[in-house]
C-alpha cells in the first residue's frame, strides 16, 4: 500500500473516527469536542492537499479496491475528484470553526457535530470513488448523514423540510440505482469509471439516451436542476453552517459532480456528442439560470434568496459541462471552485447577521452594516464577485464560460449569462447598499468570542475570493489537469 | 371425452377425496361457528387419508400383515397406511389445540361464534377498553 | 472419525434441540429459572456452531446424505445435507440465538408465570428444532411432519400472551395454517401417486422420466404446494392471518415468526419445487410465472398496507408480507441470481426483521406507546435500541453496506437476466416504499419534539447485546458478504442442478 | 356474497382438479407407479429386515422411525400448547406468589 492509498483511506477514516469520538464525549466537554471537530477536519484537509501535491507532481494517482457482493468498493484519485475533494475538505475546516461559534448556545451539539464530521468523510468518499457503485454508496449515505443536520432544530418546518429532502433524495437515488443496473447489463458488469465508455460502445443510442436521462434525473435532484429543486429552498431551515456548507457546497456539488461524472467519465465527450441531447440540456440549464435568478429576486428571506441564487449558479456549472468544449469545462470547474468559496461567505455573513441581530429578511437589513461592518463589508465585496465584477474570482469563471459558448458557436448562451449577471446585480447590490446607507435603531454590541469564531473564517474565505480574482492562475494547474483528463488536446 | 369420463369413474376414490377436501375447506371458511370450523378441519384431513390409502391399494390386495401360510397373496402398499397413522396423530393434535383455543375464546367472549366475537371486539375497541 | 461425526451431526442438531425441548417443562422447579433460559440459549448457540461446521464441510467436501436408522434412501428416511441446508441452518442459528437471549430477560413477566415460561421455552425450541429438521430433511413426508411441529409450536407461541386478541389471532392462524398443511399433504399425496416415492431425489428421478404423461396433474400438485406453503409463509393474497398473529404476540414470538418460521416453509417449498420436481420441469410449467407475479403484487401491496398502519408492530407485520414477496419473486425468477437473491433475502430479512421486531418490542415496552404517531422523543430515551432499529430500517430499505442491499442487488440482477424490467421497477419501487414506511418511525423517534419529557428507559444489557449481535451480523453481511454469498450461490446452483459440486 | 364467491372459486378449481385426476394412474391397478420397488421391498423384506409380520408396524417403528419420533413430538407440542393456552390466572401481570 503506497502512501497515496493510505492517505486516501485515512482522509476518509479520520473524520469517521473523529465523529465516533465526538459522539462518545459526554455533553459538557464542549472545548474538547470543538478541538476534535476542527482538528479532524484540518488533518483530513491537509491529507487531501498533500494528495493534490503528489498527484499533480507525478501525474499518477493511487487506487484502492475491496470487493463487496460482486461489486467492488473502489477508491481512486483523479483530477476531477481531487478538485471536489480539495474544495469540500478545505471549506469544511472553515465551516467547522464557524460552527463552533454559531452553535455556541445549542443544546444538541453532540448530535450536530457527529453528523457534521460524518458528512465530511462521506463527501470525500464521493470525491474519491473510482466506480459507480462506490459513488452511489457514498451518495446515498450522504443523504442519510445530512438529514439529521437539516432537521436539527426539530421544529415543524424543519421536519417538513427534512421529509421533503429525504423524499427528493431517495427518489433521485432510485433513479441512479436503476441507471446503474441498466448500465450493468449494457456493459456486462463494468462499473469502473475508467473503463465504462469503452464498454458502452456497443449499446444502441436509444438505450444510451434512456440511461443518460436516468442519471441526469437522479443527480439532477441534488444538483437542483429545475424542476427538481424543490427541496433546496425549504432545506434552508437548517442551521446556517449547514446551509452554507452542505446546501451551497457539499451536497449540491455532489449532484453537480455526479452529472460531471456521468457526462465525462461514464459516457465520455464523444458519446454524449453523438447522442445529440445537448440542445435539451442547454435549454434546461438556461431556464434554470434565468428562472432561479428571477425567483431569487422575489425572495425576502435572505437565506431563501441565497438558495435560489445557488440553484441558478449551479446551472452555470452544468451549462459549462454540457457545452462539451474544453474552455467551457474549464469555466465549469472554475465556477465550481469560485461559486463555492463565494457562496459560503454570503451564507456565513447571513448567519452572523441572524445570530447577532435576529434579522432574517432582506427588508430588515437596513443599517446592519453600521454595527457589523466587517461582515456586511465581506458580503458586499463577495456579492460583487457573484455578479461577476472584474477584480473578483467570479469574473474569471464566467469569462471562461462565455469563451466556451462562443467557441461552441452557442452565442445565445452569452445572452443568458449576461442577463443572469444583470439579475444577480439586481438582487445582490440593494442588500449591501441598504445595509450601509439605511438607518436602524440597532445598538452596537460587545464583540463576543462566538462572533470572532464566525467572523474569522468568513473573512479568510472572502480573502480567497479576492486573491483568486487577482491571481486566477493559482487554480489553473488543477483545472488544466481536469480538462486534459477528458479532452485529448 | 369418453375416455376422460371413464378414467374419472375408475379413479372415483380420488374424486371423493378431493370433493371431501373441498367440503372441508368450505366448512372452515364459511361457517362462523368455531366448532364447525374444527369439524371442517377433520373432514379435510379425512379426505387426505382416503387419497393416500387409495393410492396404496391394489385390486385383490389384502391387508399388509404377512401371512406365512400363503405365498400367493397380493398385499396392498403398506407405506401409505403407515403414513396415515402419523397423519391421524397430527390431526388429533391440531384438533386438541383448536378446541383448547375455543375454550379460551369462550371464556373471554362468552360465545363460540366468529362473527359475534368480531362484533364484540370492534365494540370494545371503539370504547377504548381492553378485553380481559 | 471426523466423517462419522459430520454425518451424525446432521441428525444430532435436530435431536439435541428436541431433547432440550423435552426437558424444559421439568425445569420449572429449578431455583433460578435464568439457568434454564441460558441453557436454551447455549443449546441454540451449539446448534449455530453445528450449522456453521456443517456448512463448511458442505462447501469443502460437497453434499452428503445420512440415512436415519441405517435404512437407505427409498425405504428409510434420508437426510440430505447440501448448501441449502447449510445456509438455512446458519440462518436459524444466527437469528434464533439472539431472540432467545432477548427473551430470557423478562420472559416470566411477559408470559405470566414460571411454568408458562418453561412451556414457552419448550415450544420455542421445538419450533427451532422443526425448522432445522426442515433444513436437513430429504424426505417429503418428513417435511410434512416437521411443518406440523412448526405450525403448532408457532401458533402456541402467539398464544403465549394469553389475552383475548392474541388467542383470537392464534385461532385464525391455526385454522388457515391447517388448511395450508392440508394442501401440502394433498400435494405430497399426488406426488406419491405419481411416483410411488417419498424421497425427493427418487421423485426427481421418476418424474424426469414420466412427467410428460401427466402435466396437468403435476401442475395441480405444485399449485397445491404453492397454496399450502403460500398460506403458511403469508404470500400476499393468502396472508390474512399474519398481521393479527404477528402484531399481537410478544416481541420474541413476533420476531421468531416473522423472521424464521415463515422462512422454514419457504425452504420446504424450494426443496419440493427444485429438488423433488427439478428446475427443468418447473420452468416449463406456468407455475414460476405465477410465483413471480404474486411476488411482485405482494411487494407492492404489502408495502402499501404497511404505509397505512399506525401501530408499529402491525406496520412491521405488513412489511414482512412485502419482503416475503421479494423471496417469492426470486423463486419465480428461477435463475442463478434470482435464487441466490432468494437465499440472501431469507438471511437478510430474517436478521433484519428479527432486529426490528425486538427493537420495536423494547421501544413499546419501555415507553408504553405502540403507535408511531406517539413515539416522539423515544430516540432520546433509548438511543441504542432506536439506533439498532435505524440499522434494521436501512437494511430493509436496501442501502449499500447493509445486508438488505446484497440480496436486493442479486434479485435485480436476476430480474435483468430474465429481461423482466417490470420486476426491476417493482424492486426499486418496493425499496422506496420501504423507506416511506420505515423512515417516519425514525423521524418520529429521533427528531420530533416530544410533548412531555419521556422517561429514561433502561433496556437491560442482555437485550442490548442481543440487538447489537444482530446489528453486527447485518453490517458484516453487508460489508463482507463473500462467505455467505458463496454459500447462497452454491445453494442456488445445487437447486438449479447446474453443475455437480466438487 | 362471500359464500357465493367461495363456491364459484371452488367449482373452478374443481374442474381443473378433475382434469388432473383423469391423468392420474388408474386406481387399484397393479402397475401404478406407487406399486414399485419401494412397496416390493417393504412387502418382501419386512420380515427379514425387522422381524415384524405387520408391515405397517415395521414401517412405523423401524423403517421410518424418525417420522414417528417427530410424530410424537407433534403430540407433545400440542399438549404443551394446550397447557400454555389453558393455564389460568396471572394474565400478563407477573407471578402472584
């Protein structure tokens, strides 16, 4: 077993061990629990970074395999998986620090942190799965591990949202299972990402189209493609770190990642092109982008507005994936990274506002910038990035997406992207403006330790957003590796 | 067609057995008196004895007890008879248990009629009480 | 020496359990009744190890037979030890031991008195012995007698609660089960008329030469078996006795009936269909299509009925009907994957449903709430028990890493191999419905806010150990199913007569 | 209503069963499959094998003694079951001693 394999396994196992440890600690020992949570997330993230360093350096990636019921549990690294793994594990560290502050007064911390850590391991499992079965396994587990986080508050709304989440996810998962079974018969038992496209070559295009749409519907649920997005806005009743991490990064990106895997690893670019399903997919994404933004515009509850914004932005990534052009894929990968880092800041800021002032609605936010300058300042800068303003990271991903659309002769998508950018501006800028110009009778409060725990990760990630905007080349090695993996240039 | 009926006629014990079997099941399923259900069970089991014993019969055969003095005898098949001894014991056991259950039910409900029991039970359940 | 031990072990497992059962009524006078209970547990554990040893021998050296009393096959009774027997023996041991362990904690309180407890133990052991007998026997009439022991014993352990509803349920169960036995015996009679044999291998030999002469008679005879065993194992339209019987009995009884008793009859059906008549003949008669169809109807209908129940144990009882549908679907598919799936589902449903019923029993007993809508906050009061229930639920739904997935996956492959896409749909739909009727229980127990503060329930450590044992079995079968899966597929191969074992 | 359905069902089944019966080997004929090597061995060998003149007895207590053991177990089971059902008093309330 090489170092790489050991690290892949260890990065998943360490969070699980951490979770068990957290679950075993009795209720009072808060500090100890916080240390374990942050520590486990940190160690796991460090391992993934080291894996990135190993993989990019040598160009070879470790693989781990263990058989289970004529199927095999298969963990491998590839650039696509690494991108998602790096993203999730890094943001997890910050989200755990934020959680420490946010959950300060919560009574069910043990339950919360246990499932929070378990989800981290499962997300890495999704990222590193080397075949569809392993992918399905972790994907399904993610649903169950995140359910307790969604219903954490135990209110009627939360339970209703949880029920909706579970229903959507299970129906989606059964579509995926049906697709896997169909794939199994078409390929004669081949589920490895590396060898599926070759094994699929003999299938008829009718079968392949059915297969493709089974996968698309299945993953589309978590990727919140309209009209499968219903669960996401209601899941916003979860605690803010959960909304920020899971419903803006880990879970939804798992869906997106699943779609990327379907398009690029299961079918392969050439096969998808030959199926001539691209127009439908592009229309679907465009509709989601525009409709998502329009609905976001009408939301008054801040987290719901962010949720619809997420739906819209996820469709950007899928759009980039479906254009089937190297530049567009690069755009999609960049957008996956940048959107996650930006959106998590917005959620964090919304959480801080809610905790410190109790305000949840956009219409109430007037004047909050006065008492929470750093928070709302980060919110303002990052929302500019979300719109796609130049010195911020969001610009670069949209730029690549536009170049990709042009290169693929789909100029109409340019209109969609620009229109959506405009809508983004319409629903983001007023928030910042009213926060700093509006008046309110709020008194500035003493800075607590909890606020500090929430503020520090917010600012750090916001700084990343700016740095990536100034030096977009930092992410290029990874993005290049992904593009090179799927397009022979 | 003629051959069909002649075979049926020749196989008359099987027809009787299955007819009795049907009567037994009909009795169990349709009569609401619990004792009649038990009688139905016994009719049903009895029909199977007929079937087995008929299966072992040979025309002109005698009971399967070895007669050392006469070597020309044909004996009927002894196995089904042995099996049916076992079958009888089983049906006795089942009958005993069902009668015991009926006694118990009578103690609880004061009746041996299935419909009546059902009525009492739904009534009691509607009142939210427990039967004891 | 080793061989002699192995051969005798086949009958020894049954006889040892029977003897233990015989002496149980004498143990009422013992000062510490616990001793009697642990003796029973120990004997079951011994039976389990015997089963594992036999299964290992069968895998290593192939099938073997044992002539009871020294009379060879067509005249005496022959026990035939193949992978099917090995598999079912292990299933029985793995499930019955923890159930007994769980029951031992407060049996006297549950059934009323010391002597009643002793009789309950007797009947429990008799039931297990009869199931073991079914697993090893190679003789049709012996199957019937074993089935009768199992039927009477399982009726009696339903009546052990001894209140009006459970006695009534027992009577209903006894009547229908006896009709079932009647059909089975009728079927045996027909096979005897057609072949003049009771040994299943000899019947298969005779039938392979002569079955074309009486196709209708054979079909009717197999239908008798199907109806007979179908009633006893609660195949969907014949299930009417099950919900009452399983929901009114005490927890160990429900667990035992739902997980093992039903499976015994299914094993018997498998033996009659595939050993006595043979796969070649079965697949040419319309009987397998009927089984597949009934299986699919059972999966959906059972799950829908389960959804409508609010009482936890009734919901689990209807879930059993749905899961039995899976097993029959696999039998009907009649290919290697389908039958492997059937065997795996026999094991996984046995362990899972036993776990669910035992956990539900503890939940109901310690909180006094039997309805799902009242169960808010139970999870906080007894986290380990409800956690075990959660594991059972996930396995029942068919989530990977739990044993339920392994069996459902095999069944999926089996349906695909037959090109039966409707079955694929039904299998996936059944899993979704299982999620729909089991997950709300967990939501209620763990996440719903209780109206009043629930009492902290102290489930005894012995019962928790029993639950955790089943949890470990479910997860280990789910994660490393290689051994049992090999045994199951070997059993399927043996039934299909595909190849001679090494 | 239920009665009528039951009757119709039984009649339908009856027709099929009649068809099956017509296919069965003829009753009482000496060359049915049932009168085969099994019967022959019992009839001719019972005395030598077991020393019993009554072949039924030979089968019940020797050739198929295992069945008889289980048969007595059925009886035993039923007796214990009857005990369990009929034992009075203490219903679910624990022992009152």
